[in-house]
C-alpha cells in the first residue's frame, strides 16, 4: 500500500505527502503527551501546530528534493545523454517539472534499451568483421599460394624445360587474373556500401540489354550446353530508369551464375513482367537448385553453397553480394526462390521509365 501511494508521484505531491505524514506523527506525539498530562496544549493550538508542521515540512522536503535529489537526476542525464543538457537543467534556472521523476525513469529505460541494441549491433558487426577478414584471407590465399608455387618451380629450373615453362606461366597468369577480379569486386562493393558510387540514371530498354548480355555470355553457355532464352510471351520491350552499366553487371552476374550451376543441356530463362510502376526481371534455371538453409546467406560476401565446386568454376563468391548492393542502391529489392534439384529463380524490380 505505501509503495502504491508513493509510486509515480510528482515532486510536489511527494513533498506534500511526506510533510503530512511528518506533521501527523508530530501531532500524534503531542496529543499523547497531552493525554498523559506531560504537556498542556489547546485543541486549537494543536491544529495550528499540525498546519505549521505541514507547511514547514513541505517547504523543507521540496527544497531537499529540488537541490539534492534533482542534482543526482542531472548527473543521470549527463550520463545517458550524449549532448548538452536542455535549458531547464541549468543550475541557475532549474525548473522543477511536475513530471520530472517520471520523465527521468522513461529516459533511463529508453537509454538502457538503446544501449542494449547498440551492444547487440556492435557484436553483430564484430562477428561479421571477423568472418569477413577470415573469408578474404582464405580467398586470397589460394591464388597467391598457386602463383607462388608456379613461380618458385620455374625459378628452380623448370623455366628451362619447354614442356612445362609455358604451362606454368599460363597457370600463374590465370591465378593473377583471379586475384585481380577479387580485388575489383571488393572495391565495387566498398564503393556501393560507402555511397561513393553515384548512379548514372538513364532510360533504356531492359529487353535489349538482356539480349546484349546473352550475346556476351553465348560462348560460356555453349561450353555448358545451356540455352539462353526469354520466357515465352516476354518479347515485349520495357523502358526502365536505372544505371544501365550497373544493371548490365547485375544481369551478367545472375545469368553467369545460372549457367555455372545449371545442368548440362539445361535452360536459363529471363522473364519480364509489368507491375504498373515497376518492371520485374527474373532469371530462372532448371539446374541444381539451392537448399533452404542456404538461401538466407546467398547474398553474403564470399558465401558459397558448394565451396569446392564454386572455386573450380572460378567464382569469387562476391557476385550475388554485388547484385544485392547495386539493386539496393536503386532503392529496389532482390529475392530468390529455389528448390533443391529443380532450379532457382532470382528476381528484382526496376522503376519503369
């Protein structure tokens, strides 16, 4: 009961309650002394004593709360606020708001909650940073180790062997090219994340752009015996507004992945859909598909569903991460649907011109 009585009281109410209880205690003591004959006092004087004690108690308690407890409240504010205190907390112009204690309680709760969120975010970023550094080191280590091995072998005398010197130089060159691709992809992602890459928005025909990408990847598709086609009925031309070269990179990455992980004799199909204000672009295949537990990590840097197969195919593990960052830079979304053993579909939207 006392806890409920004092809970959520304003400073004035709290001071008044304390004063009344104190005055009542003093009046009770005086009354007891009068009844036992130790003190002579009239009833009117007892009433005046109670009133005077209440007023004095209120003034004293209010002063103590204002100039002692309130100073500690200011200290709490200094701790939880990362900016200058507001005017009402200036020492010479201190105003005792009726809701100050309740306000402080709310601010402390909000500060604790915010700190918990910040700590969780810092831990998440620290974990991501550790994993990223480990992934980068692992990706760079393989081609560097290969180049090192080929060069040392040539220096140890293989350079004079016409049967192996050219072969080793070609292999070293291939690994150097892979290193360059990894570095360029990392630089591209860094520019996208830091906002340094400014999008050059223009209107263009997305159907024509896909045809160009089909032409660029035709030889790669022939090597895997994969057909590159538009979905039946998707011959309509759609004008979109986006950064053409970045969207070209998105299409190259998605179609190249579709070819890489497609089955021999399979099909990579591009579909275009009119969604009023947007154009939905989808790249589908009937390849190996992706298990459900991998889908949520697909757009992470260096994430590979099948690590050995991905490296054998020459991938850096950054293609889908680049796709995600480019599409998000356009303030759009990219998604994936897949079924293990039956193929995958990657889709994203673009603003209609």
